[in-house]
C-alpha cells in the first residue's frame, strides 16, 4: 500500500550549494506537506531538523549535534546523533 504524502519524511545530505537544501528544497517539501525534513551537515557534524510544515516553510527548526532523536513516523526508534556522525 502506498504511503500518503503527509506520512512521508525527507532526509538530505547538505550539498556544497547550501541554499538549495536549506531554502529551495525545504520550501518544496513544506508546500507538499512533508511533516519532517532532515538535513545532515557532515562538515559541521550537525543535524538540522525541520518539522510542522505550513505553506512553504516549517514552523519548527532544530540544530542538533548530540543527544537522541526519533523520526515522527517511528517514535519508538531512537537515533543517536553522536553515533550518526562518528559513523560518517
């Protein structure tokens, strides 16, 4: 069974053209109603999490470099941000 668009999530590795990931793609995903968009910045060991889309923007933005996070679709799964970057 196909997932509805509002149940999807997006993850992206930060590219050299940061504006594309942090502005253009973010606006497109928010406008499409994607509830969660993660940008992984490997250079700065930073996870940028956007949640709560409204129009072409997200109402919530977190920048994380430690701790744990759970994807909205899988709240029972915990991802260690420290381990994420140590593995990269």
